[in-house]
C-alpha cells in the first residue's frame, strides 16, 4: 500500500503530493528617522565653540575693561533712557554721528557728550608708567632736599606721598617754624627756597599741578564777615604759585589754585595744631587731569545752556542772571583762585 499523500506508480486515480510551504519571519527594519540629530549635534558644537571663544576673550581683557562691562549690565533703566554717566553718557540716542532730530531750534549742542578713546577705555600700562614717573619725581625731590644744606633742616616740614590723584607735596608749619608770616601771605625766606627748589623739579614732567592753601581753626577777630581764613588760605596758595614760577616752573602747568580755609585738617583732634597750616601741591596723574578737564567742560555746557535759555525767553532779568552765572563759573573753571563757599 502506498504511503498517504503519495500515489503509487501505475495506480490509476492517485492524488498528487501537496507542496510543503515553510514560512520564516523576515527582519523588519526601522523606519528612517531623518537628519534631526545632526542639527542638534551641530547646535551643540556651535554653542561649545562659542563658550570657549567667550572664555578666551575674557582671559584677554584687563580688569578695568571687565569693570566697564560689568557696569554696562548694572546700569539702571532710568539712566539708560534719560542719560547718565558711564556708557549712557552720550547725548545722542545712536552713537555714530549725524543730526539729532530730537533737538529743536535753539537747543545748544556741545561736544561734551562725545567721549575720546582715552575716556572710553583705560590703559593700565599708561597709568602705571604715569605712576612710575611720579614716584621717580618723589625720589628726586627727596634727594634734592637731603643734599641741599639750606633745605636739610626743613625735611620734617616737607611731606610727600602718592595718592589716587598723583604726587602730593605738603609743606607744613611747625610750632617754631611757620612758612608764612602770622595771619598774612608773606612767604618766609626758607619757604621761598623750598618752593623754588620744587618748582625747578616740576618742569621735568608734563603733568599739571593743583595748589591748595590750608589754615588752622584760629579765626580773625571779625569772624567770617570780613577778611577770613578763606581769603588767607587762597592768598597763601597764590603766593606759593608765584614762588614756584620764580623757581622755574612753567606757569601754564598750574591748573587750579584753591583756598579751603580750615575745612581739611591734618590733625582732626586738634584743629589749632600748626601742622594744619600748610600748602598742598598735587602733581596730578593723567586720569585726574582728565576728570578735572571734563568737569570744566560740564560747567561750560551748563553755563551755555542757561545763557541760551535766558536769551530765548527774551527776559532781561533772565539774561542778567545767566550772565552772572557765566562769570562765576568761568572764574572757577579757568584755573584761577577758587574761593570755596563760606562755612562756619
């Protein structure tokens, strides 16, 4: 008998064998995801490169510039909108020039808001060189006083130190050795020698100087209604200026002469101490000079604006008031004797 599903040879009516079908599971591939991951990776690498570039830039910026950047981000919104110091100091909304369309006819325009490159960023190397020159001047003056037999006895009357404004030279009184006549601006002979020796040395530097006169707290019999310590301190400062020039100092180096009376004592515990009677000479560094010159420009701008406002109103009294302010401010800015306001 033939096996089931198979037909025997030669047997009629035999059924043909059925084919065997074997099904195997195929490998199903995931669908294509596209290039989104490439974009994300490219963004990550770009951010990483920008981060390291920022680190490199920060490492190449000096401390002063970093402080300026920090100040920029700390600026209040009020200063940014209304104007102020530092980065918002410019008078135009867009820095770069052109006509300011926000101004109306009659508005005064000045260059006070335009900042020079030296004002926009500091130069630490230049400042250090400036300080080094002042230290060398201090050493030369000390050596000149020590080597001059006529000045050696007065070494204790000459004090020199470096301040943020520059080299400060103070010539102070002592109990038995006043630098000026009693209650007068008459210069003693040894004070003349000291000032002329200093004046000869000051021409070695291009720096400008400020002179200030100081008195003790001893008042005149008439108080401050007449001739007072204010006038005396200013007169002594001007007398010192003349002696410096007589010693050879260029008169154009004097930027300001100030009389401050007895408001700035060396000995605060004893305002009557003779050391409070002194002449202070500050050989300014460039940063201090720039600040004073900028202050003068701001005063000039303020006076010009007041004068323009008075002229615009057509009021005679307004013009007279503006003119009076001009004379007052101009006297303070020109570098002449500056009389500080009275104070008891």
